[in-house]
């Protein structure tokens, strides 16, 4: 598992090797705080779009900025290790920035995947600009209704009160 977790410099090299072999690299990113079946289905669907899947995991500080106080529940190393344990995931990179721009630049994937809670228009403008420069195909995978980390945390709060 831990062999799948790499740094940004190694990602750039490995992505180049994948492209040189004529294979399509798929990339996605997120916090993946409490992994649930919605995440698993999403990552499996993303992997099915290409030959290899790299997942960018938001570092602790950026996850906190995105998700709010008390998050993430699990630290970045643990979250990366859990994501790396999935068979459908080939590589995992922890990135500290709020936006995935540097991760996307290093990966230079053929396909970038986001969940159905996004549209190409609602992607961060800097990320979208990087994707356009690289010439990446953007694919939106339908959102798995009924599955969310926030929902799980809310259920846990009510279960303990």
C-alpha cells in the first residue's frame, strides 16, 4: 500500500512513464476523510475510464479549510493509506494546497474526474485553466445519493446524544 503513496516529484515522473507507455492516466482528488461506499464506487468508476488512477488527497490544513472545524477526522497520512488500499487506485499523492492545481500539473492526466456535485463550470477557475492548458478531458461521474462523510458524521452525532 505505502508504495502507492508518492510525492509530487515522483508523480510527475511516473505520470510521464505511463503516458510514454501509451496508457491513459486518470486523476481525481478530494479529502476522503471517512471512506464510504460512495467514495469506493466513485473511485472504481474513475479507474474504469483509463489505464491507471492517481488520487490527490487534500492535506490536513486544506481539508480543514474546505470542510470546516473538526475536520478532517482522520489525518492526511491515514486517509492516503486507506485510499491506497483500494485495488482500483494505482497512485496516491497528498497535496497541501487548497486547490489541486499543482497536483494536476504534475499528473498531466488524460482524464480528470469529479463527482456529480460538480460541473465543468463549477470547477475552480485556476484548476480549470490548468486542465485546459494540459488538454485534459473532464468527466463528471454521477453523485451517489445518500452517501456523504458529512451525513455519516451527523448520524454519529445523533447516535451519541
